[in-house]
C-alpha cells in the first residue's frame, strides 16, 4: 500500500496559480474568473485574494481586477568603473561586463528607454484608476442631486 506524501495544494496556492495563469494568458483576472478556474466558492476566493494582497503577491491595478507581483531574487550589487584606457567595467554580482565606450552608451540608452516605458505604463495605470474614481464620484453625486 503506497501513501501519497505530497502536500495537497492549499486554496491560496490554487488561487495564486489561477491568477498567474489568467494574467499570462491575457485573460481578465477577477474573483469570478478565479472561482471558475479553481472551483472555489467566491467567499473563499475573496479570503485568498485578501491574504495574497497582504503578502504582496498580487495587486489590484483597478478595483476588482488582479495581477501577480513578480517574485524576483534579491538584487545583486551593481557597480560601474570607467578605466583610464576608456574601457567600461560593469560588475553585476559575480559577473563582469567589459564594454567599449560606445557599448556603454548604447546600454545606457536602452536602460533609459526601459525606464521611460515603465513610467508610461505606471502613468496609464494611475490615470485609469483616477478616471474610474472620478466616474464613481460623479455617479454618486448625480444620485445625490437627483434624490434631493
């Protein structure tokens, strides 16, 4: 007689995996889609979403929509040294890159573009949240004025 020693997945594991799978597939990640994919009841899904948000494993860019937070290894130390002969050394953890001045400028330009893209993505997300908040407030204001 054999016994299964593998731990069964917890509801939290199932919810987190569903969030990651839906996000990677470009599908909406809502409590309903998580419930459908996992078979968990909505109340259980809500509990797991709360825990996952507290543990900073997911976030909600817009209310009711969730995304996983990528879990990366700890950052490595980074240093840059410009040598007297013009070579540029980038040390990242235990790795060493020896670049010409031109390569260093290209790398810097690419890093700057990535930073600008990230800034634009975050600006778009914050704008979406702000627009939804304003819409909700306007709707409430219209209800209040209509009911007075």
